[in-house]
C-alpha cells in the first residue's frame, strides 16, 4: 500500500499535520509513505520510520513546484492521496482514493480542521520523530545535569516577535531562586538567520548556564530531540512552539497578531498568553498592515507572562 501525504510549507502547519500522518501509519501498518512538504520541514518527516521518501516543495514560478511534484509521483499508482493543501494535483494522479482538505474559517483549532479530511471524530495530536543519530546529537548539545528552560525568542514575522528585553526579564525571573526553575540552564533556540534577533537573550544568560542552539545546531529533527530534553518551553507563536508541544514539553506560547484559537500550542501541557487586546482588536484595527514588521505585542507585559508560566507549571 502506497500513501502520498501532501502537507504544508510552513513548519508550524506541517507539525500540526503530523498527527494525521501518524494516525494513518497506525491504521495501515504495512503502508509505505511519501510526504510532500515545504523544504524547511523535510527533516521532521524524514525521521519517521514508515516514510520512504520526502519530496521538498520549493516554490517556483508558474506553479513549477506543483509540476515537479506531479512528475515525481504520476508514474505510481497510489492507494491513497491525502492533500492538506487543497491542490488540483490530487485529481491528476492515479489513486484509488483521495482525501482533499477544504478551506474553512470556522472558529476552531487547526487540528480540528485537519481532522475533517479523514472524517475523524477524535483529533489526532501532533507526533514527531527523531532517529538515534539525532538523539545522540541532542545529548551532546544538552547533556544531563538538571532542568533546562528552552526559549524561542524569534518568529517568522516581526509583528509577532515579543521584545528580546522582555524575554530576558522573564527568563531571569523563571530561573531565579524563587522561580519555577531555579538555577536552570537556558537553551536559546533560533535558526542561524535569526541569530541576531536572539543575541540579546543569549548574551543575558550566564555562560555556565547558556546553551546556544542558534548557530546551526542541527536539522529540525535534532532540535526536536533537544526539546525532548527540556523542562519548559517559552516562545512566540512559531513552528518551534508547535514542536515543543509535540515533544510533550510544558509549552507557553506568546500571542498577539495571530490567533491562539486557531494556532495555540496543542495538548494539556500547553497554554497561551496574550495582552488585553484580542487578535481581532489587533488585526481588524484601521491602521493594521500585515507588511509591518514592528512588534504588535507591546501590550503583553512580563508580569502576565510570568504569571501564565507559573499557572501552567503548577497545573502539571
């Protein structure tokens, strides 16, 4: 049995889709899978033991990436094509069955929307994988030795990136003698391209407690294995936040010009926090411009974030 699974380009959406992929793997244990996804997320799917092939979708002019995917998959007879992109390609491939996700703006979490493609009553939670090599690399990067606070101070859009100096204050309070993780090491995670944005947080952590995961520490599967070794995650709404939640780490996501209703971190060990303004207040304002990079989360203060972290920690 061959199954083609077409999922998102963005890391966060790709992570949220992994619950469906895992559901299919458990339902069809003898099936072999091909996954088409955005190039940044490819390593996450390559680590899954039942995935034979990952096809990175690199956007090209005139839908060239879709044409390339069609060329690479049209010569095979598929038992099932699951298309979470709602693309036309699903109808151009030889397949016994197709499940194509329809667009929806219903007020529900993205996971509940994804579940509709397979007509599931229970929403599959995200599930990620890491191989032996990635876990060995993670052990070198984060050796045993007490709790670790993971911090994701960046995001793919400046407007939803909380100020670095506020991250510094919260990290100091959470790891202080009276904090939830007194004396904890701090793992700062960002891509190499985001290193400058994360630098103020890195610089504020004493060297003996600093774990720098901003300089090409490994592929996303290795970062996932690192997150598995952490005690708590604090970060902006991003793919990294969803990876932390999938790892089972207590995860606190910071929100502003994005909706926690649709994209909050999933699972009972997760929570979201925002300032007094709702998503609608921010994004439906007369002066809102999605092209702006200035932070739109300044109404979220450090007191609210520390309090939310303490609530989540004590609820576990």
